[in-house]
C-alpha cells in the first residue's frame, strides 16, 4: 500500500538527499578565556644539577684483614728483636758480601780461582786494619795512658764551673734541700739510702760480656762473608729458580736482584769515599786548631761516620772533651767540636743524603724512621744496617705486587 505525499512537497532529488543526510549545523564554539601567563619559578643549585647531592660511597674496610696484617707485622718485629744474635751477623754478612763481590769477580775474570781471590781479598782487608792499628798505636797509647789525667782535669774543670754560692748547681742544690725540708719526710726521721753492692765490678762484667758478644758475632760474620763470596751467584740462581714458574716472574726476580746489587755497591762506594774525605778534612782541621793526636781523632771521626746521625755526635762530644781537657778553656773546645760537626754536616747531610736519594730515590723521613726502628730492634748494629735494609726494602716493594703502599711510603 503506497503512502500519499503532500501535493506541495518539492520533488526529492540527489542534492536534497545529501543535504538531508548531513548533520545539522552546530552553533559556533564560544571563545576560550586567555591562559594566564606562567610565573617564574625559583630553581636551586641542587635542582639544576650544579651540586652533587648523592651520598658518597665509603670504601669498605675489611677489619679482619687489617687486624691480621697488624698482628703479622708486630709478630715479625718482635721475632727480629728476639733473634738479634742470629739475624745481625747474617744481615751484616750479606751486605758485606754484596760490597766485596765486585773485587772477587774482577780477580775471577783475571783467571784466578774464586776461592783464591776470596782468601786474598780477606787477607788484604785484615792486613789493612792491622797496619792502621800499628800506625796509630802510639797515639792510642798516649790517649789510654792519659785517661787518669784527663779524668782528673775534667772533674776539676766541672767543679770549677759549679763552684761558688751563685752558681747554677748551687741554686739547684738549695732548691732541692728546700723541697726536702718542706714536706715528704717527717722531722726527726732518718732516711736510709741503700747503696749498691755492684759498682766497678758490675761495669767490668757488663763490658766483658759485650766484648765477648761482639767478638763472637764478628767471627760468625767473617765466616759467612767467606762462604757467600765463595759461592758466587749460586744463591742468586737458586732464588730465581724458586721465585716463580713463568719466564716473566723469573725476569722480575733477576731485575730485582740486580737493582739490589747495584744499590748496595753504590752505597758502599759512596760511604768509603765520603768517610775517607771526612777523615782527611778532620785531620786538617784538628791540626790547624792544635788538637793533640789529630790523626787518631780523624780516624775515629771517619770510622764513626758510618753510623748515621749518632756517629758524628759522638765524634763531636769526644773531640770537644779532649780539647777542653787539653786547653782548659771553653772557647777552643767549642771550636774543635763545631769544626767536627761542620765537616760531618757537609759530608753527611749535603753529600751522603743527596747521593742516597739519587741511588734509591727515597725520602729522608722514611730513612730516619727506619733508622730509629732498627736501632730499637738491634741497637748499634741496627743503626749501621738501617740504610742498606731501607734500600733493599724499597727495591723489593717496587717489584712485588701488593706492596705499593710500602713503596709509596719509602719513595720520594
């Protein structure tokens, strides 16, 4: 059934159909309100990244490892102190054999047997020491025979300096007596001072024990030097053989031993030259100042200069006392002592310290600390051996991994 259309409706065409299918036109959108202008915000240095605010990462410290290292070092030090009678001759023999090895090697290159060259060298050294003692025996005898007179003059000089009511010593005695009277001991009570039963016998016994110990250690050192020189490079080859398994490790060991050998050779040659020059300068200065037995005191100065720092001090004290007893006045005694100190400073501080730094590239503070350490461990022998041991420790620390801190501490 068809539906009727109104008569007045326009005819439906394609254009009208498209218009009918389009959605009705919407109203134009309302204008949006203007956006507010952005305000300037404050930016801090932390927000800008100029300052790092991340917490620092602290290095982790293994307390167990530090404690084990500290205990190991202390155990080694006290073991060295307890084993002084064994370690001192061994270390001394090693250092002396390093110093004498070039002469034996030179004779071996001249087609002499090594054993014969070793015996000849040791006999030559013994003859030189005996000849020096024979040449100075008269002056040494004069000093020994004059010891009672020197003691009397010294006590008289000191008593003269401390005599008089206004002297410094008398004031100290008065102050001490005043303090004693003012308190501590009740009046009327006697003070008993115990007198030692020892005296001179104890001093002689202690001195005889020291001389016997020195002779025993010196004899052991001579035999060890002889056998070390006789063996040649045998111990060096054995050390290189057991030091490592790879070729690089063996090369490092050989290089380390060569550097130790070179450092000790240069140090011993430097000490020989500087001590001889110091002895000659001291002899000239003592002769010009009129000191008796100048040659003997010059030899003593050259011999004691081997001991770092303390040797020149002993020389200055000895020559000063001798000059005070000889001249009886403080001025010439101070002149002799100051001349000894000046020559020792010139040769020790300027030449020896500079050459030691050139040889091993070590700083003076570390060398002095090692000197104090080995003096505490081994006494006067430790003082003598402290510098060669410092050289050896520096070379070993430079070539062994894990000892970088020791190398940095000993280096310049």
